[in-house]
């Protein structure tokens, strides 16, 4: 589908058709990742999807585990060597 680049403040943008947004479950305010594929001279726009955790594991638990790992990283690395 053909689109033109337009000005958005000091940036430039491309409109995305509503039917495409609906198929990807995206709306105004949704996070997307913009990448440049220099080898193929193309711009890639992908939805940012929140990680889904296994049943019984929530975001708070994952946060606590990450804090533990960060706090005890040197000791954990030493234990891993044994």
C-alpha cells in the first residue's frame, strides 16, 4: 500500500491504515519498535508486545527475581563456576 511521508512537528511520519492497526490490535498510543534494515534499504515497524509469563508468575515476581539477581550477581557468577 502506497503512503507519503508527512511532517509531524520536527519529525516525519507515515499514516497507518485503520484496518492494519485493527488486525495487529494496535491503536493510538500503542508502542511500536522502528528498525532500519540497511542491507535491504527498508524501515521495519513492529508492535511491542508485553511478555506473557507462565501461569502463577506475575510481573511483580519477575521484578523481585531480577532485583535479587542484580544484587547478588557476583556471588551467583562464582557459584556458577563450581
